[in-house]
């Protein structure tokens, strides 16, 4: 049965809004992406987050088409891969993503990584600015950028990203970066919000809070993200888990719960470091 819960909408500085709880499809094969996204949309999710490098844009597009929902009711994000950074290459990559997704426009287009060793993210950002000015994309942002990378693209263009999607979870709370984002009206969007299977959900502190709040540890973590003001995009291909994550919208945490979760900070990164990562494998066609 479709949930009656509705994700809060966060206002972005370009005048648009974004659902605060969405559905991610990282590491989901294309043939599995369609049923997973269809289920997520049936449950109530309206933000779907994919990327060119995931190789599942076609499956995501098929799911959106099959859902029967009006296109404007689904907030769709995809990302420019590192190998396609640069001005002209970014413009071409966006057209290819649109073709794979089967849509005329995405709601949010992100540069996937700053990839500083490649030193092409400023030209890529200029391309995204041009795409937005042309009306080809509604909103533009970045992923895996630290403050110096953000400052550089802002200085180069005068355009501030609406979103910075970064690894964030109770073991890596990136408090300083979240504060920098907030000071510049950039929404923080959390990938790997549940810690990417590194034992976070087995933490006894979370288990104790979950028991008191009649929730699961995953729901507690997602409720924490929402309370922090983050956009959050958990991933699952299991219908019961997709529904469980959505039900986190109904979990209320007290200030003492927030304090206990904030005390879990370890600086424990599960993915690449935005200062040094420069993954450059070819983009799937």
C-alpha cells in the first residue's frame, strides 16, 4: 500500500525545492534499477538520484515512465562523470544522460567529483551554468566538493551550487563542511547515509535509541539526517527495506538522541577523499 507519509521539501537558493528524503541507485545494475525505482515511487519517494557512471540511467528512466506519475512530480538527479569534465565534453555528456533517461530535462545536474588532479572541474561548472541559463536543466550543483573547490567555482562564475552531495553519516558528520555549505545557502545532501555497511547500524548507541523510539537503527540514522537539515538518499533493492527507510519520516528524535548520535563522530570515511580522488574510468554508453 502507498504510504501516507510525505517527505519535507527544502527550499534551494535558486527558487526551487527538493524533497528531503529520496532514493539512490548507486551500485544497482540497470535491470534491477527499474523494479527498485518503481517500488520506491509506489511507496512515496519522489526524489530519484542516479549518475552516468552508475550505468543505470536507462533503468531509472524506464521506471519513471512506467510509474504513471507526471514527470513534474518526480525530482530527478543525475551527475556528470569525471571523464567527461571540461566544457564541451560536459555539454555532450548531459545530452547523452537525457537520452538514456528518456527525459527532456533533469531537475538537478551535479558534477560527480571535484577530481582536483584532473583540474577540469571549473570548466565543467561553466558548462553546467550555461545549461541552466539555456533552460536545459532546472538546478545545478556538485558532489564531493570541499570548501576550496566550491570557492573556486563560485569565484570563477559568480554562481553558487544549490547542492553539495557528500559522504555523511554519524561516523563522518563533516560538521565544518556542512556549516560552510549552510553559510553559502548550499544544501548538504548525504550519500552513504547509513555508513555503507561498515558496522554503523550495529552501533549499540543507535540500537538503544531505536528501541526507545520504536524504530530501526536505519530509521534513527535517517531521522537524524532529516533533523540536521540534510537531504538524504538511502539505497536498497529490497521492497521491505525501501518501505522501512521511507517510514523514517515518521520517527521523531529528542534532543538527547541527537546529542548521542553526534557523539559517534569518528572521521571514518568509507569512500574517496574529495581532495585527492580522481576516478576517471570511461562513462558507460
